[in-house]
C-alpha cells in the first residue's frame, strides 16, 4: 500500500517532474535502496549511487536534473559533491539532506527527519526550477 503522502503527491506531480532524472546518493547501500525505492514509488526516474566513486562516475556519464545527497554521506562528500554536480551540468539542482549552514552550490538543504512529505515537497520545488530542455 502506498502511504497517503506519496499517493497524493504522485497525483499532483507536474509532467516536468515525472520526466526529470534524479541521482540519489548515499554511502549506506541499504538506506540507498530504501530511499530510492520510495522516490520511484512516487513516480520519479531515480538512479541510485552508493559512495563517492560511484557518484562521481554517474556525474561524468549522465546529466541529472536533481542530485540528492543523503544523510549517510560524509560531511566532506556533502560539501564537495555539489561543486562537482554544478561543474558537470550547471542546471543540476542539488538537495542535501541532513545539512546545516549555507553552501552556495546547494539549492536546498533539509533535515530528512522532517519526514517524507517534506522531502517530496523539496524535490518538487527544485524540479520546478530546472529550465525546460536543460
């Protein structure tokens, strides 16, 4: 059964959001699989990447509309990977979960403990900012 927040959100997603490519990043493979599955269930095209080397390879080979840096990544990764995402494709939006402070290459940071709806709302907000045809 789909949780109510996900079911409601899926119905209201824009066509642009449904066609967007998301790179979801974590260090912990179990957390990665679980969170990527939630986003796929919500209707997003998600490519999961575990660990910095896999994330870096994905950024080199693909263009993403949104990169989400999860809470199991190191603070160092959450600091440096946004630069890499922007360098590989300037229109890529970056959402960092479990972050504090301001980082000029991060478009939005969010405490993942705010819940799944807050994360889905942040994703929708950021994807709405991706230029058409970017």
